[in-house]
C-alpha cells in the first residue's frame, strides 16, 4: 500500500511542482517523498522510476498527440535519425524516470536503513 501511495505522491507533487518551478524540481519532490516514507533501497529507486516514467510518458504523449505528433516527428528525425515519435516519447519518459529513481534512492539512502 505504501508503494502505491508513494508513487501517487511523487507523480502528483512532481506534476504540481513543474507548474511553478523548473523541470528539475521533480528530483527534489522524489527526494523528499522518499525521505519521508521509508522503503528498501531498491524499492525506493523503483518507486521513483515508475512514478516519473508514468508521469512523463503520459504528459509527453498527450502533448504530442494534441499536435498530431508533428513536433515529435521532427525532433525524432533530428535526435534519433528516424521518424519515430513514439520512441522519442519513450526516451523522454526514460530520462525523467532515471532522474526520479536516482533522487528517490538518494532520499532513501540519506534516511538510513529502513525497518521493514
């Protein structure tokens, strides 16, 4: 149950923080949530990874879908040298997930060894 609560809190607070602060505020949110809600180290990384992967995948797919994938097609041609907007959305989600997972792991490591 704490797993789902942590994933929801990280995703929701990361979304809310990005409305007012720079994109890297997601790392601060994941760090704080992971520090306040104790988990094992591997589970803490997984929680941050899943929360931010789902958030960034959903947001980037929605933004790409709203403009018929025009910008994503052009950016995928520049970055990936192939016309694959879905792969670019996955890459975007993966980058956000790595940031969330590592910052969540850092918060868990700072807290110390959990009791469960």
